[in-house]
C-alpha cells in the first residue's frame, strides 16, 4: 500500500522561541532553521541530526569555506527535511565581520520558492 501524500498543512509543531503552535509553511521554516543551526552530535537521541556548518565557525569566508557550507547545507536538508527538494544554496556575506547568511531555492509542493536569511 502506498502512503498518502502529506501536505504542509498536515504538519503541526511548537515554536522553539515561545511555544506557540506552528503549522504549514511556518512549521517548515522552523524545521529548516532547526536543522541548519543544530551542530551534529548535540542531540542525544539523534546523534546524526543537524548540520556540519557549525564546524565552519571562525573559518575565513573564502571559496573553500563557501563550498563546504553549500555541501553541508545540502546534505543536512536532504537527510532531514523530506518536504523540500533543494535546488540551490546561496551563501551571502552579511557583514564586514565575516558572518554569512544562507538563502535556499527549493521546490515545496511543486512550487519553486526562495527562502532568504535562514541563518
């Protein structure tokens, strides 16, 4: 038997910030932020959950680090977020201090969407 397709509206959870209820697109954004901001090895019951991007903290924002951030992001989203088909990861320089941001271009329910400033 084939499992029914789940829609974004089928997903409901709690906000990590204030405990309020999240559903649909807001739940998806919260999930992506959680995946990308959780260092691998920090969840006791899911030791492989998260993203390796935390390992890049303090590294110079050059071509090699940018390529690593893109690969880390793609790997984490592919492994942990089945509602998203990732098309592109864009690393943005946010400030002179070397901090970076991430934008994603992905398909969600068959629609191409750009998600800006996820981290």
